[in-house]
């Protein structure tokens, strides 16, 4: 079961990460960690492949962190005009169990894989309303709080 208290970030897809950092930093009064490029092996609608999204998080400890992801065409991280709210990030005890517990109407969109092609650390799920969630295994990624 997904628990509201496990939401720890909101992901936003943006066409230009530096421009979004300036605009949203000014709007919300937050600074940003230096953007980084992650090399992530995933399985999605195109099969297994390596993707390299540019990502940053706000640098303050906030109840729910802001994550900016620079758009990548032909991936779950693509966007149309401007930016878009992409997902709510939630901690779960086990990504594999959370996927197994998905209710009716929930769809697995993309899953992170380890070097052996096994499920690793995170996945994106979507529902019939279009509210996407990133399920992240507790302890699988460094905590956002400094």
C-alpha cells in the first residue's frame, strides 16, 4: 500500500535544467545541488537500454524536495511545451513487492535494472488518472536531507 507520508520528492521534467533552476529557485526561494548526469540501465517500452538523464534536487531540507530532470526525447522523461509535473517520489520497503502489489489500473512504465538485468532500486508506475509515481527502495538511494 502506498502511504502519503512516504512521499519525499516531486519530480518535474524541464526542457532546460539551468533555466528551470533559476526560475524555480527564485519562485520557491531554494538553491540547487549541481546538476549531475546519471547513467541508468532501464527496461521500458523500447526494451533494455542505458539512459543518461541530467538531474538536480533543491539543496535545502524541505518536507518534500523538488527534483528537476532535463527532458530526454523518446523516454519516460520526455515533455511537451514548457515543463510538466512528472511524478511523486515515494519510498517503499521493496520495489519488487510494490510492483507485485499494484492494484487494478496501475501500469509499470519503466524499471531500473542492475548490471545483470535484474530489477534494481526504482521504478515508475502510472494509473488511469495519469498520476505517475516513482517507487524508490528505502536505502537504495542516498537520502535527500543533508
